C-alpha cells in the first residue's frame, strides 16, 4: 500500500490505538461519561482561569482572521464540556450547537447561557459516536465544526464524520489534540509500579489526524501550544484522578499516592503540548 494514501495513514492511526499499553491490557473505562460528570465542576473552574481564557481568545482571533468564524456562520462544538469554547464562539457567530454527553457539563453550560442571556446556543446531549447526522439534519450543515481536546474524535471514522457535518465547499474544521506527551503518560510512574513496564503509545496524538487529513488532499494550518500546570490535591482527589485506570488496582494506586503525599497533599506538575489544526473543506491541493 503506498505510504501517501489516506488508507495507509488511517491504518497507522488504528494501529497506534490498538498497540497502546491501555488497549493491550484492556484497561478502558466502562463509561467515561461517569468520570466527566464527577469532574465537571472542577474542570469548569480550572479551565476558566485567566491563562486559559487568553489562550482561547488567541484561537478565536485565528478563526476569525482565516474566515472560519464570522457573524453569519453556524457552528458545531463537539465535546463542548461546560462551554469554555461555546460561550465565546457564540458571541461571534449566528448559531452554535453544543454537543456534550455529560449531563453535569451541560448543566454548567446551561447556567452560563442563562446568566449571560445567550440566545443562540442549543445544547444536545450525546456522544459524537452516537450522533446520526442524517436523523438530526446535520450532514453538510455547519460552517465550522469545532473539536478541541475531545475523546469524540478518537478514530479515522469519527474524524471523517466530523468533516461530513461540515459544508462541503465553504466549511471549516478545527481540531485540537495532544502533541507528543499525552495525559495518559502522566501516569507513567504508577503504571510501572502496577505492571513493571513502561506505559507506551496512544492514538490521541495530533500527528495521526493531521497525516490523514493531509493524505486526503487538505493542507491544514498547524499550531502548537505548550502548557504547564502545578497540581496540589487532597488524597481523595488524587485517588479520583488515578482510579479510572482500572478499579481492580485501587489498593495499589492508594499505596502509590500515599508515598507521594506531602503534608497531606499530592503534589505534581502536569505539562504538555497541544496541537491545533484548521482546514477548509473547499480547499484541496492540486
């Protein structure tokens, strides 16, 4: 199979997913929506900090400059969470649909909509995987389909579905994902303690969707953003953060956390790099 074909890069993405440490050990969460419901309030508070708001302002300015976001446009925000992107983007477009599976996230978004007297946001509760584009009338409907750091775009199929929701000639797609270091790799120390091996591989790196989009003939604009965040958590909160790896090793995780406590707090530093790409469905390389 030629290495410049879309089929090749789609296959490489699927391989990365299947070869990851978590996938090999079948340590996937039964229902990740449960975890996001538990974390909704904390996530909304943390991501609402000034630094994050400034970063969002920069990205929205980028979208506007390229013509991907304007007053007459209709936007779909996949994995909207508590509305960190939906609320500011709604001020720049005609109508926005916020798609989010976690009810607790949508509750926070609903409060923000009411408090801000925002009239052009519609919420839809579902995973992206469960969305039926034709039944909802979403096929080829949106001027901008936006997906930032969402587990909804977790495969070539879901990426193509994202493009299918976009207007084929004039629409834009935006996607952000980890670049290099993934959130799963933050748990490398505890993984080595549990399984006596390195935690390797993940299929969430921006390189996989970028390669596929490039092979399909598009030329996305690509940006990278580095960030670092100190962690100071109670023991219970740290347990909640680590436990989704698998419930069966809860005791060993607790022992690991206890060795890291300083004056009753779990201290750590989370850093990473976010890759962001923006492309127009109406522009392909010759």
